[in-house]
C-alpha cells in the first residue's frame, strides 16, 4: 500500500476481543478480534487515543451494536 492509498472500513464492537494502548507510541492502540491481523490505529494525540479506548471499552461492556468507522492513511 502506497502512502497515497487509504483504507476505509467499519468494525462492529461485538467483533472486538481486546483493545489496548501501544506502549511504544503515545497515540496508537491495537484492536484484536476474529480477523487475520490486529488493527493498529493512531489518534491525533494522546488524549484522543485514550478517548477512543475508553469509548470502545464502554461499548463492549454495554454490548451495544455500535460500529467503529475508521480510515487508515
């Protein structure tokens, strides 16, 4: 994938097994689930990263059918 290509998609919260902050990067977190490779996502800053993790964890706890929409660049 070149730097000009973007990957867009969505992921139901029910499909997420785990979400964790990556220790080596203040703005990145990893999502694992029943897919071939984990998703590594990067927020614009540390606070946004924590907000995403908290929102995903809260959604998992509530067993909602929310969907994460993401764009990787």
